[in-house]
């Protein structure tokens, strides 16, 4: 959209998550902008990262899908926890 740095695609929601998806044009090139609607965390994925996800076998996503690896960790506990 002219003058609008983000082009909203929509919201992807399910039982455990809701994410707003848009295309961001403010960086060096277009990238996917993902916003966790429950916590406000924003992440950006460029074309190479998206292609990697498309080719990644589902079983290798298991570690990424476990929220205990990053999301629910206590930052005060240090890197070992």
C-alpha cells in the first residue's frame, strides 16, 4: 500500500496462539512481520528465513515449537535454565 510501511495480511489464530501477519517494507527489503497478539512480541523473517522454514522437515520444528525453550524461561535464572 502506498505510504503504508506495513501491509496487513491478517491474523492466524488457533487454540494456543494468535499472530498478526503483515509485510514490512521499512527494512532493506520486504520481510514478514509477525506479532504475538497475547504478548506483543514482534519478529521479522526475510525471504531466506521463510524459504528455510518451507524446506525444514516437520520433525526438526519440534524444538522450535516447545515454548519452554525460550518463551516461559525465567530471565533471572541465567542461561542454564
